[in-house]
């Protein structure tokens, strides 16, 4: 089956041209994505270094220090996020309880 397809493609120059064009487009797309990824990683790194300088933290000298800094900052973010979520839960719970009490008082007063 594949032999027939390959034979048809390689025997006709138009099919061969279309195949080579598709291969070139795929290579271009992969290279474009790699360049975009490298661009965003470099932008993120620069922004992270600016953040570290702005908050008066030490800029890491090697990859291990960078990993430790990132893990530490992610842990801070997790704890802050969990505290915020707990505050929202408690305030929402209080608001719902107050509304339920108001509705019950309204129903029972009738």
C-alpha cells in the first residue's frame, strides 16, 4: 500500500513538488515554534530578573539557585492563594448564612 503511494509520488514531478513544499512548510512551522518558545523563555527570564532586583532579592548565579528561588516563590504564592481562598470561602459562607436567616425570619414572621 505504502509502496504504491511512494511510487506515485516519486514518479510524478508535480506530486514530488507538492510533497517537498509540505515538508518545507512543516520544517518552517517547527522552527517558528522553537523561536517563539525561546523568545518567551528569554522574556520571562528578563522579567524574573527585573522582579528580583525590584524586590531586593539576590539574582541567582546558576540553575540550582534559580530552581530554589522559583520553588520558594511558588510556595509563597500557594500559601497566599490558599489563604485568599479560605477568606473568600468564609465570607461567602457568612453571607449565605445571613441571607438564609433573613429569608427564614421573613417566612416565619408571615
